C-alpha cells in the first residue's frame, strides 16, 4: 500500500462539471403525434468503459475500500458484464488490484476472444473462471472467506455491484433540474440503480423500472433499498430473459441510432427504450407527459454481443 490514489478522479460531479453528462431531448414524429416529450439522460457518456450506472455504483465503494486500507477489490460477473469491465478500469485508475470471479469454467480456454474479458484483463484484472455451480456460492460466507484467503484481504463487491453504497452513488444520477419530469424510466438488473433513482425522486414523479431479466423476485430487492412507493416495474420487455436478443430488438436499436445518433445497448437500455415507445404508441402516457429516460450505458458489451449474434445468424448491431 502507500500508493497514491486519486479518489477525486472517480467523483461524478467532476465529470458533470466538465459537461459530459447531459440531458438530451429526442425529437421523433411519434412523440409530437402523441404530445409527449422524451429526454435521455446520457449517463453513457461518463466513460466508454466505466459506463453510466456502474460508475455511480463504484464511486462510494472505491472510496470506502480506500478508507479501509484495502489494495484489492474482488467481484463477480458473467462473460459480458459491464460491472466487470467498469471495476477493472476504475481499479486501474485508482491504483487498486482487481480480481474478477467469472461465471463459466469453459471460458478459461477462450476468454481472449471475449472483448469484455479481454479488456478487463488488459486493465490488469486477474480473472478466475469458476463453474456455474461454484458461482452460485458467490454470496456464501464460507466461499467468500475462502476467496479472501486465496487472494489476500480484499474489498468484496457483489455481482452487479449492488450494495447500500452503490445505491447511494445512484442517488446522484438525478439532479435538481430533473424535478420537471413527470415520469422517469430506468432499466433494472439487480434494482440498485432504480432504488437510487427512487430515493432521489420527488413524490409526484412516477418511476418506471424495466427489468432486463425474467422473474418476479426483483420487487423485494428493490424494496430493501428504496425509501418511496412511487415506482412500478414494467415486466413486458425483457425479450425472454437476460441477454436474450431478437432480430426485432437489433433492428430497433440500429434504427433508433440512425434517427437520433444515440447508441443503445442490447441488454438493458435497448429493451427499455423499445418498451417506452411501445407504451407511447399504446397511449399509456397522457398528453403533455414529460418523460426522462436514464441511459445507464453498457455500450462496451456491443462488440461481444455481435460475435454472439453472428453465431446465431442474427443481424449485427451498428457500431
Ligand atoms: C448493470 C446495468 C444495469 C442494471 O443495474 P442494476 O443496478 O443492477 O439494476 C442497467 N443498465 C446497464 C447498462 C447496466 O450495465
């Protein structure tokens, strides 16, 4: 230890002051036809690798690991995990060692052709591939103890990075000038980001979460962290489950980018934005509704997804 670490470099306000995170209004015929407005909060512009919400979730955790004197951060994730990519890069910036416990033993032989894992390793993350079975133990205290023994004392971050400090970081996504929006939309994985947005919202704002996975267990997790009741989950746009992608979704994302110049990722934000436009078409939002959409990032995963889409003979996402 004793290494200088610049914790300032992970402060969101620093980036915001540089004007990197902006609300961008979208203009499309369907919006004027239905008399609703749609604005995208470009959290994806924070950084290409420490994208959007993963930056927010890491911020206070890295400060805490520094305060507690750890020089290693250990976390968990799958082969395309934005959290793994973000942790690897943020760790490098902070002079911290990083260890990634990666789901899937079979990846040990082919991880170098996976862009996410490749980039994490290039940032200095030590990758440890475990079977799906072993990975299921990722919250088991005795397994965590074993990992601490194996890799030395480390600051542990759960899969997806969600914990109370992550939620605190996500409470900084909304700013006072967002008070004018009626509806705020956000994609949901573990729900930590949504919880932060709920906590920072006003009672009269309606918060809509769009789960990227198929399963009803999320509400409870969100309730653990959220301090308000002004939210609901829209469960119809996960496209069959986590990281499941269809030709329709690819077409929507490519078309949206052509029309707005805003890139979306296929796992979270693409599904959500497609869902929002479906709801607009169905007159779910009354005229004059002002909608804010949080673009949580995730763009680093596109090249990896394209390799997968090619194998499945599906069209590619435009880069
Ligand atoms: C991880 C992630 C989410 C989900 O965040 P949670 O806090 O786990 O709900 C949403 N969007 C993107 C781009 C992500 O990488």
